[in-house]
């Protein structure tokens, strides 16, 4: 008989969601949060970030081309879970837009790895991860980049959320979905 290893979980900060997830989201997993614009990917993820951020478990939040960090922070400050005292020390926002536009995926990967090594976060968010797919010059570059990022996040044993405007077709065809641990899809009701 094999002994089961207990999975440590992190609270989302949303009581009913934690109940659905049997006590919170599993730590050390790489998860895609997919959905159309406005479905709540960023809001949910930031709720989780601020709820869990501490000096023992820092949060590293990468913005890509979708929204600059200044805009994100302006809207973020409207929510009750936002705590400005956690910014820069416990929650660090890194804007990847300039390096993506100027230097491409390879240099962006180097910047991500530098921040992972320097900060050693407990939680990482890439918002939006799908931008990397759109900027890849080939399906091979897309696959290699997604694989390298996901594997490095797993190696660091950090919990990671990769946000993107992925649809049902992407979930079937995009290679990143074969290496992540989980998928949360969000939608809107009319």
C-alpha cells in the first residue's frame, strides 16, 4: 500500500472558491487561466496574489503587451483586497512589454529567469501568456518558449498562473496545455 502525499494548498481569498478546490489551489502547480477579455482572469489572479503575498512567499506578476503595469495598478487599487503596502516587496509587477517589442522572446525569457532567480517567488503570474504565442515566429519557437518557461517554473517549485485569451481550439492545439498541471476557464454571462 502506498502512502499518499498531502497536497499543500493556497487559499484564493474567496471562501466558496476554496471550498470547490477542497481548501484552496494546489501549491507548486502551473495553471492556465483562460477566457475572453473581461471574464475576470486578471481580477481573480490578483485577488489570489494579494491574499497570499508575504515576505516568506513573494509574488512576481509579469505584464506583457496587454496592459501596462501602471494601468493595472490604477484599476487594482479599487478592490478591497488591494494592499499598497505589499507593492514592490511582497508583490512585484514587472512590465515585459518593452523587452518583448524590442528584443523578442529569447531576451524576454532571460528577463523572466533573472527575476525568478533574484526574487525566488512563491507565486508567479504571466498576464497575458498568449501574447508569446502571437509573437512567436514559428510553431517551433512557440513550443520551445512555452516549454522552457513552464519547465523552469516547475523547477523553481513555484505556483504559477499563465493567463490568456485562449478558446476551445487553443486548448486542443496549443502545446502549452500538454505540459501545464491545470486549466481554469472563465466566461461571461449575458
